C-alpha cells in the first residue's frame, strides 16, 4: 500500500487497526525495547537525549530566550509526530495548531521502529535548524549511536531504512510549516526605541532591544499573540505616595537587604543567555527530570515534550507581544532617575521592556501544562546540578513557578505588578493550550 494522508483526528482509529493487525502480533513476549513494540513500551532515552542536545546547542550558540523557546516548541512537536504512529490512541497536531496540515503517513502494512523514527526526525531537524559544524557533528554522532544500538537490538536493515525515511519526512513537514511563522520576516524589521518618561530605555550601553517584533511570530496554539494579555493598569507616576513609586521602592529595599536564600533563588532561576539553555529550556529540563522520576515511556515523554514545548513557545510570543506594546521602563531606570542614581540591581537588567515578567509568564504556563499532565505532585529539579547548584524539591509545579517569578524581584529587574500580571498571563496561556489541544484523553501520571 502506498503512503497516505489523513486528517489529524482520523489517525487514531486507522493506526489502532493497523498496529493491532501487524506490529503487536509480533512483539508478544519480547524483552523491553525489542523491535516493533508500541511507543508506550519503549524507552524514552532517544527523546530525552535529543532534547538535551537542543538545550546544549541553544546554550553554546547563545540563542536568545524567545528564539530558544521557538526551537523547543518545534523540537517537541517533531518528536511527537515522529512517534505518533506508534501511539494508536493519540491524535495528530495537524489542524490543531495554526496552519499545520496533514503529515506524511506510514505505510500501513509495513513495520517501523519508533525509536528510529524519532531519531531520524531529530537528526533532520537539528542539521537544518542548527547549521553550524559543531551542531551538525553532534547531531550526526547522536543519530548514529541510536541507529547502531537498534541494529544490535535486532531491528532489520529494512525497518531501519523505512523508519528513517518516515522520520525525515515528518521533520521536513514541520520545518516547512515553521518557515511560514514570520521568523524570517522579523529579522529585517527595524526597531525605534520609544520616548517618554515611562518608556523603556537601555540599561547597559550597547545592548539593543531583544526581539522587539517577536509578538508578530505565528503562535502554535494561541489564536493570536496577545490572546491572554493582562492590561497594564498602574499609571506612571513619580509621586512618593503613588503605586508606581512604592513598587519601585520595594524593588530597591528588597535588593538592598537580600538574604542568602533570596540571592540563591535569584541565581538559580537566572538562566541568562549563553550561561544556560534560557528560561524556556529550564522548564524543558524539568520535564526531562520527570522522565526519570516517573519512569515515563517514550509515548508519555513525547506527549510531555510536545505540549510543554508548545506552551513555552507561545508563552514568549504572548509575553513579547505585550512587552513591546507598553514598552515600560525597568526598575533600575526608575530608581536611578527618581530615588538613588547610584543604585544597581543584584542581576544585570535584560535588554527588553519590563512588563510583564517573562519568567512569570513562561513559568506559570509551564506549571499549568505540567499539572494538567501529571497532577499536583512533588518533584525534584536537578537540572542545575551541571552548573554546580544543588537540586531543589517542590511540592507542586505552581510552587516552582511562583519561586521563579519572584526571583526576578530579588534580582531587582521587575516590579511586583509585572510579576503578578505575568503569573496570571501565563496561567491563561497554559489553560488555553491544554483546553484547546487534544492529544488524547490525558491521564495524570503514568
């Protein structure tokens, strides 16, 4: 039978029949990770390894936070769609995300290995998204290691070749869709900084505004970037009894007497460009930690990476679409102008407007998505141990999001309003995505 295309919601029924008739009949009694098993019975190592490589290349290449979030979104989607035929109860993201149409399909009477479909899809994704020689070399090495291992596990050369072809076709389809998201067009736009007493201004000479047109990037699941925006409702004022002045004074007073715990928290959630894989990457690595903690299958892992990746990507589009509408000045600028010209924040102020807090938006959205998938659970974030930081244990994803958000007040780079509104903004994004996207009836836990 030749390759076919079907709509996103038909895929579940068609593949259920195909997999029941063909592959499942061949895998009864086989050991873990043996060929031809469904994705729910396979190791998640291939997905976790490729997401780690995306994180590492984002860090090494110093990709800025919005652009990094975009890549995590496309990477998670690539993993999911490449494994989808091995998840017969699941739906395609086709027609659920803006402008995304039918994917290439497997040949229904043929056998595939879902570890290798994911492996080939991510290789194609990496070499086209990260075109530098070191990234290509790392991608080729990782690809070959999984390919060689699956051959040792008994996957035939015909299945290896067929799986690779399907994985590449899936990634090619996603990258063609990605090419139409306005990213290229925004590279050529010229930004003129605003003027006025409340307007954002550079806090570090020579550091230009980061991604001023990011709000024009096509969202994944939001209908438009500002769909969940919270209006700025604190009038600018320099009067000492005004909310604006008092919130700036709170930033200064807090920064002047930071405890060790507050400093540690500010640094833990810092995730500066080039030092880590950015704030979105921090949450993707929290997701990786869940893979080990809850012993997730390949199927559950790609569900998590795709939904979380879409969430962090849309969070930055949503946040940035608001930042560059209000163009609000940073606490550092206000404090130096109207309170103390010698004051400096604990953390260097990022080069983009204040409102709302990006950490707050992305963290609240990620917490909403992860809670939707796994419930209110305790978990340990060990993603920063590689940077010499001790693991942190949280009683819920919301607790972690709250800590990430308020770390920016300790750092001296956000007003209370930007943090509080950012948390509300992010929760709206997370709720919108989880209620709008239908992978399947998602159980909590594994």
